[in-house]
């Protein structure tokens, strides 16, 4: 009797689970090498990307676009964000085959690209994963993203005493391409190398003009807890030292909410910032930042002047939303910029 | 600050209620019925596979009494690994979606089922088993007619623990583009939409409660006549000592 009840219970849960399996069906497709390690067929879930879902978008030319054959991976909020899917639709006219919610520029998005579950992914433009996985960062040729170019913020007092500081730091900005910044980040985070050592090596490789700025006195270089800003701070510090300054380093100070007041109060003199984000921080989110680095930098200078600060020249390098594809996808469709995705599918 | 926060809390409760009463949240791919079905599918499939692996293994070890300590040690070791870590480990092999969460959930469910099946069987009165053997029962008959009925409440308790853990943890699938009720939590967090996040958490908690009650009911039904409601020997009970060791 009792056994019957046990069996009945077992049967019920079995039925429940079986119904689950039958409605699943297909095995996971995808070129992942390890797929064969699973003996059982994993339950399929969401409409899988490889299923015959008809592309929802069509290009202006009428036929399907490249984007309409590709899957986009990004953070769950992406479909409702102007700098993500909404912007891709409005600014570039892109309709993807499917959007898959992953993470905000993290390992899950990277895995989705590597495993072929998605072909286009949202990462940050200076993410070391771009370098280590040989991803191709698609150029934001229609200026969707705000210009978060690297830009040194300096206390005006320091510049007045030593105009040479601007020349030295601007020379660094001039050499800081996207590629160089990503490589610096990779050396420190992926290869786990010493920040000072990486900075020294980079400076040597640049072959800057011999020390000539003749800076005098003490300068304090600050940084937030973010490794990228610390690397840049270290480069600033070594460059200033090479030009005669006595430099004090105050790294790992916390976040922008801590570091900016420190700058205003003179506890630190120099800080590597991001143009658009710094501007929107100083103007309290007034929405003045644009996709243009020079414009954003000049408005930033105006806003900073109120607290006796200024900004130098922006670098080419950014740390902002960036859409990447694998090298394979880029070669297959001839992709180098975002607007390429709107071209007709081959 | 105090009254302000009180007002905010009231506002939030209102928003959550509004979320539940919005018909748009009850239809389509992102509607509650579909997400609930996805959640049950993933949980059910994980429980099925885990049961197929762990129950026979636990019963065999419990019946024979061999390798029990080792099995329990390995099972408990497995339970120390967080499912979130397993999710990321499996991701490169199984790809995005529920597929990556599935093996993590199976591994989560195996230890309680295995350990309780083993512990339950070892806890059966040895005299009972010997009496059966004296009557000429085969080993399989002993297992199915004597040991399993007597141990059923403990075995089912293992299934209950596993099922509740799986239902609650299946929310992780949403982190790797999977479906289920975790979608509301992951999306709500990303969008800073607290109403959606809290609604998702409430739904998962309710589902876990329903599952828990269902298994508790089943546990009660498996009690032998005259048997008191045993304390659910949870899952961590040390294996009982074997009688007649000397």
C-alpha cells in the first residue's frame, strides 16, 4: 500500500519532468568543443538562436541586413537603453535576429561570443578581453556613444606654476590610442604584471623627446580604485618625474565621489578622467556631453574652471560602451564599423 | 529620513501590487505563465536526472552498506561548490541559456537525494531486515518491500530538500540568458526596476513554498502505520553505525 503511494509520487514527478524533456528537444548546437562531454541532452530552453526564427528586421534596401542574421549579447537592460539596443536601432537602423541578456561587459558576454551563441557583444572599449580573444571593436562611426575619452584633469594652480605639465601630459595623450590602452590593461589585469613596471616599459617604447619641460616642485597624482586609472596615473607620475617634478602618488582613493572633491581641495593635483563621465559628474547630469571628444572636453574645461580645475587634451583612447565581434565574424562579413552591420546580408 | 523611507516602502508595495495586476505581465514570452512553465521545466528536468542518478546509487549503497562513508563525503564535498561557480564553469561547454544551468542544478540536487536515501536505508531496524531475510526474501524484495517502505519518509525528505533548492537556484539560469522566473530578477536588477525584481522574488519564494508543502505532504503519506512523525532527519545526519560490527 505504502509502496504504491511512493511509486505514485515518483510517477507524478517523473511525468512532470518528462513533459519538460519532450518540450525541450534539440541538443545545444554551437561549435563549442566541450559539448560532447555531456552524455545527456540538456533541456533546451529559450528559442535557441540557431532555430529557424525569422529575422525581424530588414534593411533600408529591402532585403535582410547583416545585423538581422546576427545575435546580440548584452546586459539585460540593453533593449531599453539609448546607448545600447535602442541607440543601435535609432542611430544605425539595426535590427538583430535576437537579443540575449548576459552581463554588463563581463565574462558571460565574452563566453557567448567565443561559443558562438552571439556574434555581436557589448563590452567596454578598453576591456582586455578584446585583446586576449582577438575580438574586433566596431567603430562607432555615427557617434552613438558619449565621448568617454581619457583626459587628464589638473589643478589650474599647478599649470600656472609649471606650464610644462600640460606639454608632458598632452604628449602622453597623443600616444594613447585605443590599442595602447587596451594593451596596458591587459598587461596589468591578465598578465598580472606590476603597474610601475608596465608604465615604465610603455614610456620607453614611446621614445618621448628627452626631458625638457623643466618642471619644478611637488605634484600629487591621484587615482580611483580602478586599475585603468591607476595605470594612467602611474604613467603620468613617471613622466612628470622624468621632467623634474617630485611626485607623490595617491592611488586607490575610492570612487569619483571621493576623488573629485580631493582634487578640488588640493589633496591631489592630477587625475586621469573620462571626458563625458567627468563632465556629467561636474554638471550634475545636465546632459551636455556629446559623442565628440573635443566638444565634450571644451565644455568640461568651462565647468571645471568654476572650481579652479582644468582639463588637458583628450586621448584617442576611450573607455565606453563598445560593440565587438569575433575576428571570424568580422572577416566573414567585412565588418570594421557599426554601420557595416546595416549593409545587406550576403 | 524615517517617515520618508516609510513612504518609499509604501510606494514600492504599491508598485509591486500594480505589477501583479498588470495584465501585460501575464501574457506572452515574458508573462508569468510562460516564465513559470520555463522554471518548472528546468527544475523538473534537473530533478529527474538527479533522481535517476542519486536515488539508485543511494539505495544501493544503503542496502549493501558498502562505500557509504565515501559516497556521503563526496556528496557533501559537491555541495560545498556554489552553483553560481558551476554555472560559469559549464558555460563554455553548454553555451548560453538553460543548458548551462541544467548540469549545475543536477549537481546541486544529487547530494541531498543520495545522502538521505543512504541514511534512510541504514536507519531501518536491522531486525526487520533480518526477519525478511529469514522469510526467504531476495535482496531486491528486501529493498523494495522492507527497507524502502520503512525508509520512505527520509528518502522523500531528501527529494524535498533537493527540489526546494533547485526551484530557488534555477533563477541563476537568467544570468546566462536562460528563461524562468529568474528573468524578472535579473532584468529588474539591470533596469533598476524594483517592482519587477521584487515580484520575481515573491514568485520564486511562493513556488518554493508550494513545492516544499507538496513534498511534506508526500512524506507524511509514506509513514508506516503506527509510526510517529519522524523528525525530518534533514540531510546532514551522520550515517548510522552498522550493527553487528564486532
